[in-house]
């Protein structure tokens, strides 16, 4: 049974349909990538899963139970955690305070100390910076705080939206190394990422979206070797 299963969802912004009959699944322990051009609907699908917008039709199941009718905070408490594009930190709060925010759900709050220990083991720089205001961090460090905040919520699945956006190449490499460590430590990952080379190289499987529809799927290697993908996303 899949950890996350999306069945024929259709999503709208007002009267405008942006997701058309999308189905996909994520198995426990996988890293899954969603790739596609800007506006393809990738971020909207993450928002549908996390309850930030409602699918007008279709179903979303997590751990065998429907979640498409739940409020966002209830979905987080099931273990579905969304790290949005743009980091969305509380910039006038310290690194430690931002991480604490991630644990303010009933599932994670009793385990806050364990959460800090796990995040500091994964991202030791955050321990060094814990008293520093988030606004004073570099872009890469802010992204690490956003990922760490997500991990504080004790996710069963971590959904990352464009984690490498705007970062220098050396920091991008570090971000993807961190994602691999997260998966190796037992957290399933659903990744939306413009850096197709890195994301598909890391992923067990991937989905390609165009204009709100899934147009291709396959293993990370199959998609990387696909001439259409190479031309459209890698410029090869």
C-alpha cells in the first residue's frame, strides 16, 4: 500500500482550473520528484495535499486514510509536512524559535527535545546559529532552517517546494546532500525542484507535469535518459 495516494484530483483557483485529473502515489521510503515548467501545477498539488487549497474533486489518502477533507493542522498532525517555496521564516525570530514553531502540533510537541537533537545532528550549523535572528542568515542557512523546522514536526513524509531556488551551486549540492540524509534516516520525501539533474539523480521515481496534467512518469534514471526531458529541462 502506498504511503501517499492521489486519485484523480481537480483543483481550481476561483473559476480557473489548474490541475486536471492528476493521480500519483508515493511509497514509504521513496524520494519522488515532480518536475515541470513554471506554472505546470507542481506547487498547487503540494498545497492540495497539505490542505491549503481544496481539490474540487478526487481523493487524497495518507497511510491508508483519506485526508482531503481535513484541515491543514490535522494533516500536519498525521505526519504530512510541507516546506513551502521561499522559506517563509519568521525573520525577526531566532533560529531556535523558528525551529520551535515546527514542533507546535500535538504529535511533535511532546518530543521537542528529541526533535532538536535530530535536527542538530542533521544540520549542525543550526546549533551554532540558534541564537541568531533568521533575517541575518545567508540564503542557504535560511533554507536549512526551513527544512529543519519541517523536520521538527516529525514528518512521515516531507514535501519540499523548490529548496534550491536562488542558491549558489555549492549550496545547492549541500541541500541535496541533506535531502538524501533525510531519506536515509527514514523520512519519505516528495520534492518539487527546478534543478532536474540533481532531483532526478536523487529520486527513485518522478512525475512530469505540463499544464496541470501528468504527462510522463518513470524512474529517476528513465526520466534523466529520456531525450525529451533532456532537451526540455537540461538543454541537451
